[in-house]
């Protein structure tokens, strides 16, 4: 496939059935840079789409039509209020002893003092102002697989070949993925089948989408991305990753160990039902063919309003809600509205996680993060 051909984003499968089927109490179903084009795909299966891209002024979002649909480009969404750089806190619980990206990375930025985005109300309405937040992770099993996106920790594991369906935007192998690496949804899952591996010896993160193990120890995958957890470097502009927005998955997952420590120090990965064909820093890839400027772009930062009372939430849910106020959420993929991502762990209290459903779309606002950008090709904030 020519390098200019892009892989579109995917739509995650909903787990609405959790409302009635999860065993441990019934877990609720569960943000400037270059812009590229993609076409929205069916659940779990990316499709290629021709694309072109061009630099646009930071405050422009005018679509440019093309003779080859859906090759329209759009720029970042306009903002009427200058952003104020936010100082990130020190990094919290590690990823197996490795940093969850540098402390000055945008994922760790405190966005509680940033201005509300000019299109905030429209974005929230498009996602669903009345929709409830759902923790797409928990304890126990769902349809034979772990509930959430698991992380495999492997110190210096042997590297194996990985064959990519979309090799033009995948970091080449080999990858240190063990035969028994945990797969999202379990070995028989038919969803996104993310495989996330942290090489704790090198502090590198390897992520696969649509991953399937082969009998010889190698893997087949839709796409793959490698990250140095000590670096702020972003993927090439226009490239996808194991996630539709071209972002890493693991840094945005809610993990039990950080909630147990009493603080989540990073933004949380969230999905939206439909996005526009545009992306905002630090995202690198769009995941839609829609030019509707009222739809959220990939990379949009959403924040739980400071006025929302979270005092009555159970402890685990309260820590997550506070993180939504301090660090917010990053739109990373198309999927069910307001589904936040986390890693499975048998220590989760599914009933407590279900209480996150007391929060609704109307409790959130989109924020303007332009003032955080030091370099559009780096995730480090000013």
C-alpha cells in the first residue's frame, strides 16, 4: 500500500450487556497539528482511504473539498480565548517500573485552569449531553475475556515477527510479544483485540491492534506502534497507531494501582460515537469522513466541570472523577459515547465503577489546549 494511503479509525464494540450480565455486581457498559483524511470503518475492521494533508493556521477549520472523496482536509477547531500553559504534576504510579511517559507530557497536564473551548457545547451535544459515563473495565470476565484493555509486562522478552495489514503506518517489528500476551477481550474476542506490551527492561511500549497469535510464535496484526516511555516524541503526522487517533493506548488507561494510591495523574482515554475528519494535537490521525464541525475531532480534551459534586461517589469512582476534573479525558477512538478505558483487575469494585454512571455528558466541557503546545511534533507541554 502506498505510504499516502491512510488507514481509517475503527469503532469499538459496545458492552451494553454488562448492565445485566457482569457477575461482580454488574459493571456498567462502558484533543495543533496537520490534519489528514480517513473514512470511517465498520467495527473492528479498518479500511484504507486516499488522503492528503496540509498545514493550516491554528485558528482555522475550513474544509477543503477534493475530487476524490473522502479527501477533504480540515484544520484545528477555532478558539476565541487564548490558552494558558498548565504545569504538569510529577508522574504517578509507573508502568512496571517505567515512566508512564515523561512528567511534562501532555497526558499529565493539569487542564483544570484552561479556558473552555468555543465549540464546547456543540461537541458535548454531539457526543450526547444526556449520556452516562461508563467505565469500560472492571473485575472478572465478560464473555470469557478480561473486562478492559490489559497490559502485559515483559522484561527483555524475545522479539518475534509481526505481520501488519497496514504496514505503511506501522512501526516495523520484531516486537517482544510473548505467546501468552493478554488480548483485549480474551483469546476468542472479535473486537479491537489490542495487545499492549511494556518491555520493562528497555522502558518501551509496544501496542498492536487486531492482534492474532500464530502457531510459530509470531503475530498477525492490523497495525502496530512502538513508544519510548521516556520520550515525548509523537508519531508522524497523519499516522494511525493501535488507536484511531494515532495516540498510545496504555498511558490513558485507568489502572487499579493508581486508583489505590489515591490519584490518577493523567488524562483518561475516552470514545465518542462519531467524530469529524480532523484531529487536534497531540492526536495524529482522524477517524471519520464527516465534515460536520460540530462533531468532536480526535485528540479533543474534555473536562469534568469543577462545579460537579463528586463527594458522594464511592472511593474508586471518586478518584477517577477527580482525574477527569484535573487532567480530563482525551478522545482517542470512535465507539460508544462516554466510555472510559481502563485495565482489568480483579481488585476493582464493579459496583463502585458502575457509580461513574451518575456523571453525564452535560457535566463535561471541552477545553482549549492550544497554549500547551511547545512543538506540534512533541507531546511535551510548555
